[in-house]
């Protein structure tokens, strides 16, 4: 059972039940004479025994002895008895207000019969010489003390159950609210806070935990926003001097000749790399700071994948590689076309960098699954990635291999940007090594089937 509320409620109920049983057993052991007995507890055997004594008393002492016995029976037990002969004549001379039910004397011999309506019990008995008698006695009603005792027990159980429910709800409801808030915060809503006054104003550990969470969340939000502002500010501050440096290099190229041109070309390439890095930083910062998803439109995902594959294949010819679209299922989705194209291009170009020359990158847009998602699979034929590095590939500036990344010119931001774009569109991305060698990138996106 995973629900904290259900477990606490059941534990409280079990504790209350044990307490009630203990009270009842203790009361019964210490006050045996006070236990309420009704007619079923008296037993039919008592009626049969009293009837036999009544018959014996009558045959031994006549009407007087019978009347004396019935008087003692009524005095000692509260049973108002009467004895009838086979002609249905009462033999003790005692009159009863209660009327016997029809057919009462036709009951089988030796078997105690009870009439709940008239509150009478009777049994046929044989005396000396096979004389047939019918003994009847009043049946006691339910003891009022026993009734009120049961009412008390039922009321105690219901009240205890209600109190257990309220107590469990009082303890677990703020925990449920706190869990909801933490789920929103972990999902990216940095403004999620515990706002219920009934939780924040509590003086116990739960209230302290809620207040501590709000302080922690505020601190994390401040740090993350400061980090994003720092990246954005640094990028903007670097862009202007780099732009001026590019212009200065252009002017210098016109004035210098000979070997200086080699150095100038190298400087220009470095400037271009810095400029590309800053552009990526700006893109990543902008995607991470979005409070709301970007404007969405209906996109033909199949057409987008075909377009990216064609452009990448054209670029790959200069690299002695190729890009092959192996499968392209028809589907569409709502999203931002430019962002999605950038995400797919980043993955495909990353695959081209590490694919062995004279080999190809394969792209597949798989059919829509039963849960309404489609997968874009990009497979390269490169060296693959160590297993312990797969989950870190989408972290900004993470490098699987420093030497290889320097050779490829990567800065470790392309896959981070791709991951952020995919998340903004409600999807996911993962990397895995292929059994045949190379790396597989799988982008999963929510889509609609195109008929």
C-alpha cells in the first residue's frame, strides 16, 4: 500500500479496535454479573428443565405445590410459568394476561417452541402414567442495558473511525500539497511555492519543512536566473568586440601580403568559432529562460525530416560521407518549425562528424506508436561513446573526448540545445551505442497520424 493516508488511517483504526476489545474484555472479566443477557443466552434447556420440575411438583403435591414452585421460579428467574393438562386447562390456578397463540398445544412433544410475537416458550412433557402436560413460560425481552451497551460500542467505533480519518487527513494533506509543489518545481516551474496558510502557519515539523522548501526554492531560482543572466551578459559583451575584430581583420587583409595572410586566416577562423560559440550560448540561454512554450503551428514532420536529410547529404559529399533517409512515416505535430529543424540538424551533423569516411548516416522517422509518439532515429557509423558518458552527452560543455572534440571543432552545446528544444515540444531524446558499432540518437515527439 503506497498511500501514506491509507496506511495511517488503517493503523489508527487498528489501534482503536484493539483499545475497544481491551475495554470490553476487561469489563467482562471484572464485572461478570453486569454482562447483559437476553433470551438466546438463557437457553432452551432452561425451559425444558423448568417444565420437568413443574410436572414433578404437580404430580407430587398437586396444585398448591405447583403454584409454590412457579412462584419461586418467577421470583428467582423472572420467568412466569404455567402448566396445562392435555385438555388445555391451566393446573396452577394462575391467570396470565398473555394469550397463547393458535396451535400452541399442537407442537411436537419434547421440543421447546418459541413464539416471539407473544413472548412465550413452551414444551410438551410426559408425566407418570404417560400423562401429557404442556409447560409454558414467558420469554424475557432484550435487556435494555445490553442494548445501550451495544449502542455505546457502535457509537464509539464510528466516532473513533471519524477521528482517525480526520487525524490522518490533518497529517497527510499538507504532505500531499508539498509533494505537488515539489513535483512542479522539479518539472521546471521555478516559481512553484507552498502557498497554503494552513500549511505555512503550522508550528510542527511539517510547517517547518514547507517554510524551508520555500527558502530553498527561492535560493535555487535566484542562482539559476543569475547563471542565465551571466551567460547572456557575457555573450552580448563578447559579441561587439568580436564584430569589431572581424572588421579590423578585413581591413588588415587588404593591407598585408605574403605570410601574414596565413596568420590572418587563422585569426579569422578563431573569430568565427568564437562567434558560433556565442550564438549557441545565446540560443541555449534563450531556450532555458522561456517561461512559456514558443508559438506553435502544425508541422509536417515527415517533410521536415526529408528536407534535413537532403541538405545534410549535400553537405556530406564534401566530407566523403553520405546521409540516407531509410524510412519516413507520414505524421504531423504542433511545434516551432525552425527550432525542430535546428534540433534534427544538430543530431545529424553530430553524426556526420564522427562517421567513418566512405560510410553513411542513416535516418529513420518511425511510424506513430500506440501512445501517440513518433521517433526520429539517427544512426552513425563512428566509434561510439563510452557507456558511462551516454547520460552526460546533453549537458552543456560536456566533452566525451577532449582530443576528438578539438578535432571536430565542437564546443559541447549542440546536443544541449537539441535536448532543450525537444523538451519544449513535450518530447525526449536519448543516446545508445549500436551493437553493430556507432551511436544511435532517438528523438521522441508527440505527433498526430496523417491519413
